[in-house]
């Protein structure tokens, strides 16, 4: 192992020699900014997916191309870091890759049949579903407040989906996004339970996940619409840019930023910052798609975000006690 170089702080015995930029990079504030960037990119993804879907690119072909652009920087880093994937990491990568494909496929299809703002808020319901999975599947008793927050989130869903700007009633896309939230909650629950029992390299699992999503997307493509080789030559430059945006920033950067933040701040703080994703989704829906939010949608969104945020805090406290 190489001996670490002495930093200016080591040589002088003082913090004064360290530049403000370098000191910021070591602070929790730097981690917060990185995670906030992830929330912003993920929030924008719903409006971006709508823009891509409007070009006629099928959902599986879009996902295959998105994860191809994500795989390149991750694989490059893995080669430079000499990452080795063991059997356990490979198997868990297969499982979480299949779950991730299901989530993203449902999101990509669902956002075509609802508003980008609704999609961003509804997927957040997954946060409050995680403690319920812990209770039902893990047999772990929950605080009464968790059930109250689940009810609040449910009422938020009703307000969000039954009081839209152009109609009253569930849109088909709302139900598809809620299905994605159910799978996403199980993925979070399963990953948390597995990581607490076993030790594995997150990068190794992520690499397998990314490849699995790409392979499953290509496998589904012939049954969903045109083959990818038929659509690629007709993809306009702007669409390629959007695909690269979600692949590189929405996947590769998101992974790197969360690892960066994990070394500088708490998991609860990261989770709470990521809870701002639906807020960004609403902002980008208005800016990029020109969507108009009525009072009931705003109220429903606020109810869901509050339930998710408070639920994260309560869950983290109960984990600390346990």
C-alpha cells in the first residue's frame, strides 16, 4: 500500500494552509451539495423521459441506451480501480438489476400517461412503504406514527391524482408509477436488509446492476416495438444528449455522489436531501413541459413529501435504537 502524501495541514500543523476549496471538499456541505445534485437530476428525469418518449423511442430501447452510457464511465473506473466481482456480488447484482429494470421500465412507460409532476411525487410513496415491508416481510414492529404517516401519504396520493389540472380521476400512468413505487420500496428494503447482514462492494453490485438493466432492456425490445438497430439511426442529436444526461448524470454521477456523501455525512441526512426529488420534479415539469399544477396537486405533493421526510427520520431513529 502506498504511503499517503503529507497534506498542507500535516506539514504545517495548522488548518490555515488548506485552501477553502479543498476544505469544502472534505466537509459535510460538499456531500450535501453532491446529493442535492442527484435529487435535482432524478427530479428532472420524469420531464426528460417524456421528451424522449415523444420522439417515438421505445421504453426498452431508451433504457438500453441510457444504461450503455452509464456503463462506460463506471466500467472505466472499475478497470482503473481494479475492481473484482465475487460470486455473491454477482448474484445480488442480478437480483437488484432485475428489480431496477422493472422500476425504470414502469416509470418510463407510466410517465407517458400522467404528468411529470405526478410521477415525481408518486414514486416518493416508496419511502413510506419501506417500513411497511419491514413489518410485513421482516416481522419488525413499527411505531404508530409510521402507520399515521402511511395514511397521510395515501391521502396525498388521492389528492394528487384525483384533482389534476385537466381531469378528475386516476390516470393510467398514476397506477403504473404507483406499481413502480411498490417495487422500488421492496428494492430499498431488500438492499438494506442484505447489506446489514453481508459485506459486499457496492460498486461491484452496481456494475452488475447496470449491465443487467441493459441486457434485459435489449431482451424485451423485440416484444415491445421496433428493434434497437432500427431506431438508433433515426435518433436526433437532442435525444442523444438527453439519453447521455440521464445515463451519465442520472446513473454514474448519482452513484459516485452518494458514495462521496456517505463518507462525509449521515445516511439519514442523505435520505432527507434525496426527499427533495419530487420538488425538483414539479419544478422541471413546469419549466420543461409547461405543466400547470392546481391546488389539490400541490397539497397532495406536500403531504407525500412530509410523510416521506418524517418517515425517514423515524425509521433511522428506530434503527439506531435497535
